C-alpha cells in the first residue's frame, strides 16, 4: 500500500513561444485546464504504475474540486482521504515554451488547510509506504513523517519545493528524493555524488538525486547507483519529476529492489516529457515495461 500526503491543484497550461521576462507580456498559442499538484501527480503516477494508492489532501468547494477528485478516481487512486473545504482549490499557472522549459506560479488554496491528523493511526499501517512532498504546510508534513516512521512505515520525502527541514525530520525519512538545487540547499555546494553520500551517511537514509536528461543517482547503505535517462523528444517537462517520484514509490511499495525502481522511474519521467501536462502525460505500467530494455543496468 502506498499512502500519499500531498497537494491537489487545477493547472492552467499555456503554450508560449518563449517564457516571459520581468514586465513582458507574452501571448499564448493555447490554453488548457488540467489536473495537477505534486501530491496528486505522484499519486496518479504510482497508480498508473500498478500500485494501490490512497491520497490524503484537500480540494475547495468550487467547480474544480469535483473534477479533480473524479480524475484521481479514474486513475485508480483512493480519494476517501481527500477533504472538501471552504474556499478555492489549489491552482497553478504553467507556461511552457517549445523544448519543454516551463515557468510555474502556484496558489495553495485548499492545500493550506490540509492537516496531518486527517490520517488516523489505523491509516498508518506498518509496512506501508508514506510519500510526502513540500507543497502542503511544512509543519504538517514533517510531523506526519515523524509519526509514520515511529509506526513502522517506510517514509519517502520529495523535498520540493525546497526548504531545510527542522532537526529530527530527516532522521525519520527512509528515502529522500531531491534535484540538484534541492541537494545544494541541504548539503552545500560541491560534487553531486559526494553531497548525496553525505546526506545518506548523516541521516542513515537512501538519497536519490534526479539529474534531468542525465538520469539519476542514488546512494543507499554506502553503495552508489547511477541510472541513465531514456532518450525521447521533449514536449513538456512539467510532470517529469513527479512521475519519477511516484513510480519509484510504487516500486518500493511493491517490495521491488531499488535498482528496479530507479529504472522504472527514469523511463516514466522520460515518457511524461513527450506529452503536454502532468497527470494526463504519465505512462501506464505496460508502457513503462515496454521501454525498460532501452536503459542499461544501473551503474556504480
């Protein structure tokens, strides 16, 4: 079982010729409303990859709330832990230029009302995997990670958006997933591999660093693994990181080795880049497995 504690957003996706500079108005070639939010994206990616997923979060009492919940259910996500609260749902405005680079603005909306006590002790089943990000109130996320760790769950934290957690939080994390910028915030400037080793040693966790088109690396129990990225034509990178994290967490919940999870996650992230949007762009399990053979085995 994979439990996701995370954000749910309605994304306004704008296709532009180039991203705006400060003070510049840029016309969009198209405009679409799509489901998003890091928690919902990662939950959907995991469900599409075959995991049993339960999402805890919140939507607003507005036109977006029902459709966001329905989309999650259609992807196979259990939404009984998603509350409906007064006010608007979370909203993100995503501008994407040719080549896939993007610019994102987020209004938290209902996500600011999510609380750790939405999960009762009986929801935190020992042996399950808890996946968190940092788009919900940090105090709630960090408190839940500590509580879940004490109850015997495997805890996974995607520290995005980046922040430095208070003392004791990373000691309660089993798998930490960061990009290179987030890694620098935690480990300081310097070599990426050594920064990952430092975090893994200091907090006795598995440190996974996503490297974009260069794949990812992971340090676990003193062993380093590097996985390549699948070569694909890039349309939109918006949901790639969330696809990686969701599929990796799904593999961990399935009890698969880290090496297998990293390969599946890398393929899923690449395939997500070939289509517009976040959740709609994510591949299913069969599509991921059909492309796995194109990646070499993880290298030390």
